[in-house]
């Protein structure tokens, strides 16, 4: 598969590959909220001045309070993708267990760091035999959720021999009750958070690492003095403080996801997983369906490791829903 299509969101490549597809494209290839947070106008000084420590601390406090993490356990970053790539520089495991299937960069990063990588449907079972366990909670693309109790048990098993539990909570804003953020700072626990998906502002590049003091300090040293832009700090602070918008958005996403479920089921597709920002479906020939949708200007996520699975993000309104329905029923 073309490398630039592995992560979704590559509309420029899709337009080249399918020049006769009708526009505008309906991009359902990412798990990003199609209704972004409506932030207020940003002060011009956010662009013309370097970010201040006060602005950084304000955004950290807003994020920490919104997700229930202790302030001191959180380090802001320009998105969570960079943090995934930074992990091998923060800890030095020889053998890691990675959830599978999951976001592909987790396994790729550890393989590139010359670690022995064990891919398992439930890597928590490997806690006594590896130096680190990596899970996404909720998982991408199947939406699987590990209960807090089983994650905490795995953390203790890992900590007993100096191992690490790493939890990627990129989609945890959808289901805060499953987040380990309130345990921030616990021994041998690292949590990654993403701003862009739930708040629909992936281009802002804002995220956070939660961990023990030594890990937070190391991460801060690697990220440098101004790791997050002034506009990102401004928008992040406002969004994380807006609890009313967060609650209303969870309800809206759930409602739209239920409509998407009905649309996909009516088209004869089998929903096998997902969360309130995307649905994973099983079909006999995923490649054929992916191409058929693309020819009609509908872009969904396919996988290089499966010929039967496709992931559908949320349509951004009734017009996009109609385009998807028509494309599926042709």
C-alpha cells in the first residue's frame, strides 16, 4: 500500500489517484471530530512573541484539570505522535509487548529502536516477561477498552521487575471514566494524551505526557524550551476549560455515531468495533470497497494488514451522510 495512505487524511494523494472522483471529497479516513472546538480570536501576540512560561503553565493546568491528572505529572508536547517516537529515548527496554492490532507507529518505533517486539491481542498477559507493555485505551481501530483495574494490576506486575506500562489515551476524552490520568505520577506508568482528535483541531499539534517526575523531566529536556506554539497554548487553555462544550460534544458524537451505525448496517456491513469517533467494519473485499468509495469521492481508512477491514470516521453532516449512503448502495 502507498505509504502516504497508511495514516489517513491524505486527501492530496487521493485527488491524484482518483482524478475523476466527484467533489468535494467526503473525508472519513481519520478519527478526528469533524466539528472542531470554536475557539475565540487569538491575540496577535501569540504569533509575534515567543510563548511565555505563564502561558505554558496555564495550558498545562487546564489540561490537567480537565483530565484529572496531577499538574506536576504532566508535560505538554506538540501532539502525541512525537511522544510515541520519543519513548525509546526516555526508557530503554529490551523486550516490549505491543497491542495488536493498534496504531501502527507503536510497533514501528520500538522495532526501529532495536527492541524485541511481541505483538499480542492482550499484551497485559506478557507483563511478567517483558520490559514494557504498550496499549491504546480505547484502542484504535477496534475500540477495545481495558478496565482500570486490569491496567493497574499489569502496572504493578511490571513495576515489580522494573518494567513500564505505557498507555496511549488518544481517544480517552470520549470515555474519561477509563482514563488512568488521575494516577499520573505513579511508579512505572506513562500516559500519552492527544488534543486534536476529540477537539477536532489536529493541526494545532498539542498533546501531553503524564508520568513520574524523572520521565517528565527527561521529556521536557528532549522537547526543549518552546515545545508548544503560542496559538496552541491559547486554544488549548480555552478548550480544556470549557467543560460544557466537552459534555455536549460527547453527547453529539454518540448521537452521530449511532446514525452512522444504522447507515453502515443498512448497507450490509458488519460493525466489529470502534468508538464514538470511528467504526470498524468487516467486509469480504475491503480493497474493492475502498476503491469503489474513493471513485465516488468518499475516503475511508484501509489497513495493510487486513483485506477484510475498513474504518469509517464520522460524516460531518446530513449531506456527507447522504453521499456515503449513496456510495455504499451503488
